């Protein structure tokens, strides 16, 4: 089932509505950013820096049915020597949580990272209480590779960091 597509995140995507989503405590809960850090200028500068340095790439997650931008996917930072990269996904429009769209975005991100950016291994880390993300990545074919005990503090509570990974099949024997 194909409900979404990815396209490069561009300056005109960074609207007041976009910035408002990043003021929602539920959206920010497991992100390593605060809403005070996000201004239109800072987000645009971040997008441009990724394009210029080629260290990371930002993509808009959009619905096929109406082109609505509902989240972001980031490939990077990319370690070109080791051919490894992080892959971060956020569906910031909460109306679309729990619908399998994050898994679909991750699968599209895998394909993009492997085929366009020649990444050998993708990885990511998340709070152990972020069950939705853990499910989204594992549903998209990722494995839980490790758990770092008591890695984070969230609202005064210790949280493990769950490390997930996905391997480019073209680099590994079947």
C-alpha cells in the first residue's frame, strides 16, 4: 500500500504551521530539539547546510492523495568512509500517527539511502518508551541491534536507548 512519497525538504515548506507542530509537547517528547531552537531562519539554514556539505539530506514526507506535508525524514549524518548513516523519521502531524505511515516513510528512506546515497548500513537510536518508533522501524525491516542501559533521562526517569539498524542487501551475501 503506497500512501506517501518523499521529496527534498525546501524553504517554502517551512511555514508558520510547520513551526507550530514543533511546539507540541507530544511531538517534541522524544526529539533532541526544543521548540525555542526552531525558527524559520534556523530550519532553512539547516536544510541549506545539509545540501551544501552533503553530510545529511532532509526530505518531506507527503501524502500522495493531496500532497500534504505531514513529517520529515533525515538521512545523515553520513559517514562516507564507512558508508553508514543515521535515518530519522518524524510524523509531526498527529492526525497521521498510528496509521503505518512512519514505517512506509522508513522503507522509502531505506531505498533512497541505499540506492541514491550508497549507504551500507543505516542506524538509529530511540528512547525505550518510544514504542511507536520502535514498532515503525522494526515493521520497516530494521532489527534491534543493541540496548544502551539508562542512557537518557526523560522527565526525571531513566530510559534505555534502543539501537536499531538496517543493512543494504547489495553489500551482504544473501
